[in-house]
């Protein structure tokens, strides 16, 4: 978005607001028709993982290119032609996965007739079997059905970790309460840092060009944090039984370092802080995705995940509006009083100096550190669960499905 804005509008803040208003909406309208149900046999393609890695590599190349361009724009003054060239390259990399998708669609079309024939045969031969399975499922549900709002059902008769929880069972569980606190402390402090990053740069005397640079760096490293936490936590879990909540603890401790770099700044420290905060901010969400799905099952995953994130806006409001804002205003008033000016003579309070955000980010660092300590409670509670084979039930379901399919033929 920043590169397109610079190429099309140059340096016009009103045009930037207009671009943000219309471009995402236009893209959604144009590409909404590509989201559709694909009917057919839902079998895994032989090259599925390879195609996924192609998408991933292209996105990494795009992120690296944007980061290089962002740094170059800080060091060298770009001409309009240079901005146009860089934005063209960004757009090409952004749409490169489309060519991979078209190639795969064309390859799949060659086997369409054969797949449709096999699907119709399976449906005819398997209809009796499906009816039997549905009847058995209904019978089991009717037998196990109990009062969904009773105390015993919600608090005492909970499933094992990893099984499908009901919404009330999950929301009122101790594990979910810990996740509420974690998102309040982790995502809440990260949002606060992101919201105030531009003003932090101004208070420390960074020029406007530098402020835009470390804001871009924060966004790019947000992406790298998402990729890192997803792949690395999965690898460590499979190879070393490293629990995902412990990875969340490490990410929150890393975020504390970023907050302390803002509280005690030195030359160039905001660039490092923006990278660290962006990385840890991005790393928290995939970990939250995975932890919610692993502990409470997939039946109500979307509802439970959105509920787990409720601590995030609450933390952002409390820490941003009730903590950081008033502390900044107090420091600005001190600067105003020391200069001998009256408050009524100034339209907006502006604070310049290292003290402007020191106390507030010490508080944010403490809150984030507290969130890291809270996640250690979840680590202890889920230690046995993550020491076991958390994917065993999925393999069993797959084997059952494959057995049923083979019996049809």
C-alpha cells in the first residue's frame, strides 16, 4: 500500500486516506467471485505441499523486496520513475501466486471427467453405508445428550484436552481464562506500541522519513513473526515435544525487550524496537490459533478463537487510553511548564524528549512480563498433553475414512 501510494500520489496525506478507503474495498469486490465451493472428491493432491511452499517462497521474496526498498528510500531520494518502478515490481510479486494457481487449475481440468465419474460411483455404492453412519451418529448424540447449561456439564464433565469442547465449557475453563490474560497483556501491549510508534519517533526527534521507515519495518517483521512462530513451533513440537504455550512465553519476553528499548532509547534503538515488537506481535496470533484448536478441539474453533482474542481490544483500550495517553500528557505538561507557557495558549500537547514515553513503556514492559509468567501456568497445566501425541486422533480419523472408502470399492 505504501509503495503504491508513493508511486501514484507522491506525498499527499489526504490522498493516502482516500487510497486506504477505496483500494481494499475494490479488491474485495473484484476477487470475491474467486471464492467458491469446488465439488468433487476431496482428496489430497500429490503436489499440494510443493505448491504451498511456492506460495510461501513468493510471499517471503515480496516481504524481503519491500524491506529492501523501504531501507533504500531512506538512504536515497527516489524519483517519480523510481517509485513507479518499485511499485510495479511489488505488484508483480503480489500477483505472482495467481500464475501458480492458474497452472494448477489447468492441470486439474485434465482429470475432471475421470474425477466426476468416480464421484458418482462412490455416491451410488456408498449411500446405504452413509445412512447407517448417520443413524449411528444420531443415536450416539441422543444417548450422550445432557443439559448444556447445567453446572456438572460445564464444569465437571469436561472432555479431555484436545477433544471437542462446547462453547460454554471452553469459555469458562481455566485454560481459556489464562489465554484471556495472555492476549490482554501480549496483544494489548503490542497494539499500544504500534498505535504510538509514530508519536514516539516524533518525541525522540526522528525525521518524518525515518518514522515511516520503522513503521514499515514493524509491518514487515510482523509478517516474519507469523511465519516463524507457525513453522518453528510446529517443528519443535513434533521433534522435541516443545509445548506451544512455552513458545508464547518466549515471544512475550522478547516483546518486553522491545518495550524496554523504547523506555530507555539510544541512537537507532527505535529501529530495533520496531523490528522486535513487530516480530513478537506477529508471532502471537498463529500461536493463539494453534493453542485454541489443540486444547479445545475444532468443532467450535472460530467462535472460541474470536472469544480468546477479546482480551486484545480491552488491553489496547486500557493500556493505550488509560495508561499511555495520560502519562504522555503529564510529561508534556511538565515540558510546557518548564518553558513558561500557559496551557490555554497551546492547542495540542506535544512532548519532546526521552522521558515522554519512559514510564508508560516501563508499565507496558511489566504488563507483558506478567503475561509471560501467566503463560507458564498454562505450560505446567498442559505439560502432559503436549508430551503425548496430540495428532493421534486425526490419524485415527483418517485411517477410519480410508478403510470405509476402500470397503466401498
